[in-house]
């Protein structure tokens, strides 16, 4: 589809391009196939999971110009599943086909300094922070400890982050900061709950949101997601309104995830924005009338966005690293699936690596308390073989 046609609905049977081939791209592709679309996937890894569902695949690096032209030739439009896709790629691709979300929101999410500036400029509440250009500047940061130091770019799942709890740690952490700056230094806030809100936007007037999901992290990696979050209706509405305000100000159509902290005093502070569906939203496939991936497709092709309605409470347990090896043992698989509320999702990743998201187990049913207990017991069962 030529760029001048970008306001039209892209018909069923067309090919939707996906930049990145991980589990989020895979779920997008599955949803697209159900609609009746075909999918092309560009990911430098030949074994990228989303390629299992694609009719056309590309293995070249993202900076390969000939592949960009070929990808655009076979794709009627494109979306993305990872915020570290090069902005130069989406810039060039936008000249040829529709890309949603586009370079504007992608560039914002790729650089924490730009993201923080955007949020503060628009009077969105965030944690106190400072930006440093070199490690020596850590000594003069005027924030109350503890801190989290983050790379401005290329950080994810706890990578590129260092915690400083006391002043004696500053010198050693400064030595750990390699490469070029800047870095963002954030004051750690004692939050009550970490929330994420997935938002769909058509780029014009229609904004839809899922209820906030409650997230529990382990060593900087998402471990458990609980939906609905254990918060009041008043806080739920404020979180949704705040997320919508941010996405409206960004202005790009697509699906986004806004991560935020709920403090003990009820205040909400925005942590970061992802220009894509989120791992914390996988549960929407089973527990809502429309999933985050269907919304991503609707926003991309120009179909109407609809308000998601929750069908059932759910608790999602991420399966990390060697836990997946344990999961594939027949006894373990059978033990998990004796629970009528459990459903296993494997991502199709070829290599098992420490702390890598290999799959998830979704527990859905009427009693949230029982679902949380099931997730906790399953977590213990999967990890006991690694102790």
C-alpha cells in the first residue's frame, strides 16, 4: 500500500509486516492469521519465533537497505514488537508504507532522556531523576538515595540497570558504566503496586484502554501479572485516564503500554512507555473480548477500535530460562494441566538462556485468590529442580 493510501482500511488478505520476531510478534501474527491477513516478519535471527507464522521472512540485519525495499514490496503496512528497532529503519519505511506506531513514538521510547523530558514537559508525574553524561557525574547527583542508574538506550528486562543503595556504592557503580552516555539516575520510590495500562489509539479521536494489570517483578524481570489489579475503581480510572492522556499527547496510532507506580499515598508516577503490546498483556488473549494484539491489528489496518470487556480474572506466570526445561518434562506438564484453570503458552524460542522469557502459564477462573495461589505453587514447582 502506498503511503498516500494510509487513511484507507487495509483489506483482509493483505500482508501485514512485523519488525521483530519474538513472542509479541508471534502473537500478533497468530491474531492476523485469524483475521485472514498474511504476515511478513523481518528479524535478523533465522529462528525468531514469529517466523513460524509468516508467509515471507527476512533474516538480514535491520540496517540492510535492499531488505528494506523487499520488505516494503511484500508488506501492505507494518508494525513492531520491540522498541529497539532502529528509528532510521522506520523513518525510511514510512516513506514507502504505513507504519504504526511510527518513528515519533519509537524514538521517544528508545531514549529514556527524551522520554523523561517529554513526560515532565507535559506535566506527567514521574519519579525524581537526573541525567548524567559521564560516570564521574554520579558524585554530584543531588537526589536522595537509593537510586537506579539506567542506560538511556537499549535497556530491557533489567539489563542496563544498576541500583545504588548507599553512597559507598557510587564509585564502584561508576566504574561499571561502560560506553558513551547519557545515563538516567532515578530516585527509587517505595511504591505499593506496579501497574501497566495497555492503550489503543486510532490517531484521531478513538482511545480504548484495558483495565490496569498488576505486575510483580523478580530481579528486574516480569514474573507475575494479575488482572484485574487489586486496586480501587477510583485508582483504576485515574490510571486509565493518565495513560490515555499520555498516548493522546504522543499522537501516534497504535497500541502502547504505559507502566506506572502506585504509591502508598495513592499517587501515580509514570515509569516508562512502550510503543507496542506488552508481556503483561498476554492474558488479554484469553481473558478479554478483544486482545491487545487484535487492537494492534485494528489500529494498524484502520479497522474500528472497540472497548475491551473482561471475561474472567486471570493470573499470568512467566516461565524463565531453565524453568522451561522443567516445564517440558512430561510429569511437570501433566501436573500443571491437572489444574483446569491452567493454560500453557510456549514461545518457540530455540535457545534456553538464564532469565529468558520462554513461555507463560495463564490461570483464569472466577476466584482471583485461587489463581494467585495456583501461580505461586506452580512457580515453586518449576524452580525446585534448579535449587
